[in-house]
């Protein structure tokens, strides 16, 4: 079972979605309010399971309607994903992966772990 871990930063709060093994599989932006971060978590829970997949690493990839996971290559040559809500806003991002296959496994892990994820606040 996954969990959303809310952390306080110098400028607000953010969350990490952790898999059952404790590994961070997605992170959020910084939110200014508790209501904002709760809305962000709810949006990830809702959109991750229904999101399409747009693999931008392929030369002639097909654009996909939001909500969607976008898989892309970053400046360092690593494969990353971002989850966009139905309004096009980025609501979660993943770490860098060395292969597209592992990046896709990260997305599958998110889809699985958001279903019954608990929400925990770290002090």
C-alpha cells in the first residue's frame, strides 16, 4: 500500500508518493496551504488511474488528451514522467530513470499505489 507523505519546506508544503517499499515514486510542487495540498493529492489519486500515456521519447508520438502521463528525456539524458491533470496542470513528477522501461514501471507503480494510499504528515 502506498502513502502520500506531506512535508513542510521553507516556502510551503509538498508531498511525495511512496510505494509500499518506501521508495519515492512521485513528488509534487510546493503548495502554500493545507487545502491546496489536499486538492493536489486528490487530483493525483483521481487522475493517475485514468491518465493516458504520451511517450514523447518516440519520434512521431501521438499527442494524448489530458489527464496524461508524459514520458520525456531530460537534459541529462534520463527518462522522466510528469502527470498532468485534465486542465493541463502538472500535478506530480517522477525521478530520472536510465531506461524508458523503468520509467514506465514507475508510472505503473503510481497507478497501483494511489488506489488506497494513506496520507501522512511528517513534522
